[in-house]
């Protein structure tokens, strides 16, 4: 923690964050250091308990309102969010991921695309942390190739009838609404004929089943099965059949936010290994004094610093309305690979204690892997950069 406090005022972020944004990060850090304690996180992870107290805390502090427009109770902009997510990721990448889905992804999509009545009803509740969302794009047969989704919504009078199965949907158990990507028309190609529906949860004909995963147990990922589920046509978000194009804006914002979360989480894992290496004595000296250990820690910190700068570079491009597909892909895959490496090597630095369930390194080890998969796998993100570089 001492190390992180030194990193809070990082000079390298001065081009990206204002003094007020640095202060904001400090207050997020103080609150989470107090409430998201190692014991709390370990118990909630082990017992697969939703972190209700932490979510309530974010709501009370007004942090679900960050990036939402002022008229709906919102405060702060995109860079406030990035600074906040890095700090939140330091304390819990799972909590930060949950925030990101609710506010940045679904909240952001509603701000851009929803009819006024839906915005007026739901966004003020979201800003207070009183209503929750999930985002349902992936299916069993369509992961990286998300546009090949098969869930259908067929118009029937004033409703759509939804059939199909979504997979891995984060936070669906708690969600009051699920933003569903579904096929409303055959279209010419797979990218056409997709629409977005905001499905109330529960809805008759809709069933949510949590799936057991390797990590991130505080917020369960779920299968959602729809059998003739009737959803009012008034819940259509954005233009009919044009959902894919409209989704692209949402996904670009997700990647940079994930990169910031992951950089924070990687720093947290490194700080744990560093603190341990300084304390742990073997052969009459601290293991940090062995060059093989200290050089390893130095290299990991350097890689985290690179990933952090890429995340803030992408965020500032996005915040200023510039295109940043390539930069956000680079930031996300470097951050994901860095976190995985820090967790792997940090665990080695901690020896048997790293492998023990009594230290947080095992949780980092389990949670790091997912960031090489969700929000675009490392391979898909490299494909995006390669298309620009080599055509
Ligand atoms: C914990 C968790 C939470 C999630 N939350 C959500 C959520 O809330 N909502 C949601 O919609 N989805 C969610 N997902 C799903 C996630 O977005 C997908 O897992 C991801 O898009 C990858 O799809 P896939 O797992 O089906 O892998 P696949 O697409 O089957 O890929 C398998 C492997 O093949 C590689 N591959 C595939 N195509 C190519 C290619 N063209 N070139 C090179 N390599 C390729 C991939 O990189 C990967 O290594 C979540 C997943 C996890 C694990």
C-alpha cells in the first residue's frame, strides 16, 4: 500500500490528469482501502458473494454517476473515469469490471441511443447505484466472431419475441435490465439485421444460470436462456437492424477502460510481490537483495509503466473524440499480458506463500487470465492492429 500511495501522484500522468482528477483518485483509493480489505475480498471470492457493500459504497459516493450527463445526475468525464478505474482495479478488478459494464458500456449505450423515456427513467437510478445492467452479446457459437450471433427477436404486435441463449454474461443475476444484442432481420451479411433490446430482468421465458469460472467469483458470469420471452418493442435501443454499427462505439470505450483496470490490478500484484520480497529472509538476507529477484521486479514495473502510458494515451484520444481503434487494442492486449506476467512471476517470487490461498497472489493469478480473453482476446486485438499495419 505504501508503494501505491507513492504511485498515486505519478508525474508521468500529469499530461493526462488535472490536479482535481488526482485528488479524485486519492479519495477513491482511501474509500476502497478502508472497505475493500484483503479479508473482505478473499471471503467474497471464496464464498461467491456479490460485493453488495462495495457497490452501495460506490453508489453513495456518487461514483456510479461518473461519465453520465449532468442532466441525469452525472458528474465527471472520461478521464475522471479512467483515473478512477485504475484505482478501483488496484483494489478489485472484478468490482471495476462490474462498474465498467454498468456505467461505461450499458449506461454509455443508453446515453447515446435510448429513447428519452428510458433515459429519464433509468439513468438517474443508475447514477445513484440503484439499478443495474448486464450486456449480452456473446453466445456459445459466437465469441470472437460476435456478429454471427443467433439469438432472434421477432416482432409480434407491440412486442418482440426473443429466443436463444447468451453466454458468459457478467452480473446477470443482479441485473434489473439486460442490454441484449439479437437478430431482428436476416440482412445481407452477418453484421446487418442486429438490434439492441433492453430486456427487463425478470421477464417470463428468460432464465439466468450462473456458470462456475476460475476467478472473479464476486460477480458471477451467467448463461441466459430465452424461450418465447416477450419484450415490449418500446425497449428497442437505437435503430432497428443497425445495432452492430452502433455497438462498435460501445466496444471501443470498453477496451480502454479495461486497460486502465488491468494496469491497476497489475500494479497491485506487483506491490504485493515487492512487499513480500523485502520482508522475506532466506540465507540471512532479504530475497529482494538477490539480483535475480530485484531485476525481475524492475522489469515488471517497467512493463506496467508502459502499459499504463498506452492506456492513458488511448483514453486521451478517445476523450478528445479521436479515432483510437488501434491504440485501444494495443493498450488492452499489453495490459492483459502484463497482468498475467506479473501474477505468474509475482507468485514465483512469493514461493509457497504465493501458491497459498492465504495470500492474494493466487487471486491475481486466477483473475489475470480473464483479461487476455474478454473484451477482445489478445489474438483478435493483434489482428486489429495488424490490419492497420500490414493491411
Ligand atoms: C469472465 C468472463 C466474463 C464475460 N462477460 C461477458 C459479458 O458480460 N457479455 C458478453 O457478451 N460476453 C462476455 N464474455 C465473453 C467474452 O467476450 C468472450 O469470451 C470473448 O469474446 C472470446 O470469445 P470465446 O470465449 O468464445 O473464444 P473464441 O472466439 O472461441 O476463441 C477461442 C480462441 O481462438 C482464438 N481466435 C478466434 N478467432 C481468431 C482469429 N480470427 N484469429 C486468431 N485467433 C482467433 C481466440 O483468440 C481464442 O484464443 C465474458 C467472458 C468471460 C470469460
